[in-house]
C-alpha cells in the first residue's frame, strides 16, 4: 500500500455534539488487511462515551424533529453533494481499511452511498407524512434517538442506508461503525456538519460490539436500534434491546440462491452468478453463494464457471486491474479457509481454489476464490454463511426441487432466477426471500431490501426504509 495514501487517511475520533472529541485512553488499531500494517487507531469507547452521545442526541431531537421534512431533505441532498466531492478520498480510505480493490471501492463503496442518499432524499416530496382516514388524522412522526450499528463490508453504504432515512424522518442518531472499518464514518460526520446538520443530531462512538453496541442497544434513552451484521449479533442486540422494548430493525446474514432454469442463457447466468458470489471477495450479505442448476446441465455449468473464474485476478487492492482483494481481516481469512477445508472434507468437488493462500500472496488476508460442485443441499457449506469468495454449485431435478433447496436454509435475504421471464417470475414468487433478481435485474435504490426468517426484520431503501424510522399516530376528530 502506498504510504502517501495511508498518510492521507482521516484521523478517527468520537464525534459528539458536532465536533471531534480528543481521546487519550485505550485505542483499537485499524489494520490494512493487504499488508498487516496499522493505518489508524480509534478510541476504545465506553458506556460513558455512549451516555455523552445519547445526551447530545436527546437534546438535539426536539428542534430537529420540528423542522419541515423538505428542509431535512435539502440537508440530505447537501450531504450527497459533500460525499461526491470527497468520493476519491472515501474510496481510498475504505479500500485501505477493508481491502476492497480500488476499482470496486470507487463505485461500490463511494458512488453507491451518494446514489442511495439522493434516492432517499427524493422520497420526501411524495411521502404521506399525514393523511385522513374517515374521521382520523394519521400522522407519521420521528421515533426519537436512533442507534445505528454498521458492519465493515460496505462501511459507508450501510451508514447511509440507516442514518440518512433516520435523519430524514426527523430522528437524531448515534452511530457505532465497525472497528475494522471506521474511517469513512469520520468523513460522513464532517460532511454532514458542513451540509448544515445541527450539532448533536448525528454522533459517532467508536468501539466494540460487546461494549458500545450493547450499551446503545440497552440504553433507556435510545428509542430504536438498527443493526446490520451477523445473525448472531442480531439475536444479541434484540435480546438486549428487549429490556426497554425499543424498536429493533435487523439486516442480517444470507445464503442466497441463484436458480438457473433449463431455459436460461447459461453463459450470462454463470457470469452474473459468479460475479455476485465473488464481488468484494464474497463479503456481501446478499451474494448468490449457492448456484442451483438442472442436474443435466451441471457439468456444462461447471465448465463455464471454470472458464469465467480465470478472469478474476487476486492481489494488491491498489492495482486498478485487481478484481479480488484480501478479506477484511486475518480472522476472516482463517474462518473462510476453514469452511473451504470443511467442503473438501465433506466430499464436495473442488473446481477451483482451495484453502491455501494464493500463489505469490504469502502475507495479507488473502484466500483463493473457490468453487465447489456437486454440493449436497444440506451440507455445511450449503447451509452456513461463509462470507468469502466461495460458491457452491448444487444440482436439482425439477422446479419444485429447486424451490425446496432455495428455501432450505435459515436465511432469506436475497436471491436470483435466470430463465424465460414468466418461468423465472413464477419461481421468484415461490422463494422465501426479501428480494429476488430476475435475469440480472438492475439494482433499484427505491425498492425495499431486507430479510425473511433469520436474515432479519424491517426493510431498507426508498419509502420502506423511511417508514422504519417513524411512529404512526392516529387522532380521532
């Protein structure tokens, strides 16, 4: 990693009541997963830090909640403009802290949050903030203080999909970003302040989930907690939050199936399916990690996958030609490698990849992108979220069998179907998952995203994401 780039990274600190808070206590090191070098430190936050941030958010709430939604939307659009002005800085910071190739970081880590912020702001003008139903006036009002807990795989995008609708709804926010990838949270805080967001409306407390996350989830003055993370983390947050009966929105794990039908364009389906499974080194909650194929086409699909895999280069994330960088941490690399070893031990056919490091990459959190074929639907690698570049190819016999396999995990976040349009639509309607893409349907930032089953509850994006952060009041007249 270029040392000049590393010196340009922001200096994270708590952000409370509109300013960075100096710290001199214990810190958490932020490590570049490509090199193992420490690139920054963040405060190891405490319950006391959470208290200070919640106090600031509580004090700021009445005035912010009283502003006109159109004024709040204007601030959100200004935030989008500020993020755009710093987009290259954002891309470099996120690439450095969690290993996304710089080419991916520019569109997936920097451009997408800008687009999502603009999309959320656009909802305001047509949203039914109030309506009449018979003799009742229905009002939609902000909840209060919202705790947002975000992950490391898309650090700014996940901040935006929670914080921006929460602010647009009139809430104040305390954010706990991932300690693995905290750099963009400071940039967002600075941009929000420059956009005119009043002090105390948005606050950042760094730290670990067991300390800062739990303090937020259980805090009596926090009215709602929204988390994106693992299913185990979601269960813990829900349990802690239950003590104060606050609202909880959870976007959790996934084991999404891409169903390739006999009438699909095989090459297109394979290309798109593999891209989803391996994008961001497979660290995507909605990645199509299971490819379901007709048994009679299994070997043909595997040949196409083997060919497509040759186009993916793994290496230095600063190289414009790199398609797969390291995983976000050494712990994550070890975890993914163990799953690959389990797949081999359980008898799946290793097509490409394997548990060893890629050739020439003896340091850094690198893992070989891997494809397994002839995977049993109930095997560990077909049931558990691996969160790495590991694709499981599973043969099926007919439509009913494909649907049964697709719905056979504890998850239900995302999915895909490839085939003749009406046939694909019929299958998509039977899948127990929050979103399904047909033949590579384009991402829509106004459509809802969220999970069935243990993939969570609640929805993000568009008016559906805005509704998550609002209370509904009925006044009878």
